[in-house]
C-alpha cells in the first residue's frame, strides 16, 4: 500500500481547519489569517472565499448540501453556497470568537422549520452555545455554560449534542433543547468524540487522560498515563477501536464488550509526538501524523499493522479522509494542503 501525491496547494497561513463536502467533490481549507479556500477534489482547482477579516477558527460542511459554515475571530458564523461561491448569511453567537461548529446528522426534524427533516448547526463562542438554521437564523440560544466551551460532538443518531467545558460535559436534547444529562469531570477537556454506535462518549483531557462515559447508563471509565494532554481522538466505523494521541505513540483501545479500561492498548509508534489521528469513514485504515512530518497508515486488525509511511516537509495540523476514503487531505503548519491518494 502507498500514499502518493494527488495535488498540493499553498494557503497564506497555518491550516487551522480542513473538511470535505458530503459528496466528496470539494475540499475546504481555512487559513488562520482568515481566508477560506475551496478545492476541486479531482485536480485541486481553487476558488477563494473572503472568509473572516480578523482570522478564521473553524469550518463545517452541511451533511447533505453544498453549504459551508465558517467561524472566525470576528464573532461571526458565515454561511456559503459553495456551488455558486457566494456568501448567503451571517450569524453571531454571543460576541466572542467562534471556536466550534458542528452540523447535526441529516434526518432530524427541526422545530418551527418550514421544511423537515433538516440539519441544525451548533455554534460555540466562549461560554455561549446556539443552534442555527441553514439560513443563518437562530433556532435556540442556551444559557451560558459554566466555563468556555471547549468541544462539540453530535450523537451519531442525532438525538443530542455533547458540549464540554472545564468541569464537565452537558448533553443537550436536539428537539426540546433541555439538558438530558450532565457529567462532571474535574479538569479541562480538549476533545470529544462519540462512537458510531452511540454507545460511548469519549473526552481527551488536559490532566492528561482519556475518559469514557456510557450515557445510557451511569458507567464511566478512565485511562491515564499519557505523556501530554490528549487532543486527538478517532473511532473506527465499527466502534471497535478508539485511536488517541497524547504522546509519541498513537494508542488503539479495544472498546468492544466491557470496554477498554484494564486492557492494554495497541501502541502505534512514531519518532515524534503524534499530532493527528483519523480513521476512514467506510473502511478500516487509520491515519496518524506526528510532529516530525511523518504520516502513517495502519490496519489495526493485522498482526503487523503498519501499511504505509510518507514524510512530509512540515508537520500536519489536520487530517481528513474523503467520503469515499480514496484520498487523505493533510493540512500543515506552513499553510500547505496536501491531498494524498491511497493506492494498493
């Protein structure tokens, strides 16, 4: 197996976020300086959007439409019709930097929406969280969180949104906006991810550790001993393997049966600190990246899991698989966007 160059593009600054459209035809990349670029997946043909004057922080594609949402340091969420490369709407969420955006899964019925099912955008700015419609209007604004919101993650079934802050996680109902549950955690949380089967909610933490909740029960589990704070989390398609960063090795935790607590993880070694992990959408390959610029592919089910290695000129900031898993996009600290093709 090999990773080969498909195309390369240069942004003006650090690649702060990266994502593929639902149909895989476009890749969006946000530079920390503010502009947002759209690339045709076939050949890298580029269209630039103005983005955010004071700097961009995040982006999120609608799960079924050619609609892109971006968040910036101008306290604005902007909506873009990418087919026409036009700005369509702007929303504000509490006057702070927009740090996190996440679209709900397709198929949720949006209360008071003119048509349904649809999708709602969760947007976080400081302690403020709002649900926005695709036209930029506000569906609901929540009371401020106890501390700055640090991560968002929609339950795959779409029933609730998990939002984290220093001190815990809150599950907000997607239909009536009431807090379903609140989980206390006495430290900072950097990342959240749900398992695709909706069973596990996982946080990567400042302490440094990984914590798991079973929201359907009162059970929770904890794995400590990481070298540094954990910001990198990814589940495989079957909810079997949880990949984490937090050190020089990527860790693979077996989440089947009773879960990973007490089990030894599979260690996937790098020569420098791991800075990104990403499982494929439909298949079983895991991509990992480290601070020395190395990107590696792994097959967790194999006795010898390493499948491919490529050395990039600069470290990755983001990894993103195309919806069909044929291409891996890599954003970098120097503003270079690499799109690599997976070849058998």
